[in-house]
C-alpha cells in the first residue's frame, strides 16, 4: 500500500469538535507537524473530513 504524509497547515481554533478530534486521531499534535500514514480507506476518509486544514503528499 502507498503511504501519505499529512501536515497540518491551518489552526483548529474555532473549528467544530469533530474536526479537532479527527486531527488528533490522525496523530497530528500541533501546527506544521507531519505524520506518515498508510493510505487506507479509513485514513483517506479522515483526510477528506479535514482537507481544508491539512496538506497531503505521497511518500
């Protein structure tokens, strides 16, 4: 399976609780923090939920 690098580029301040929890569940701790995840359907669904707050790159 392919991997993706997810980087938070916008703050979660004044965002709905669901979006804050999704960012936390992805393992992102703060602004400009990156994580590498395997591109499973579950991860891609989480990415779609917060796509306006993150940047996604293929690894």
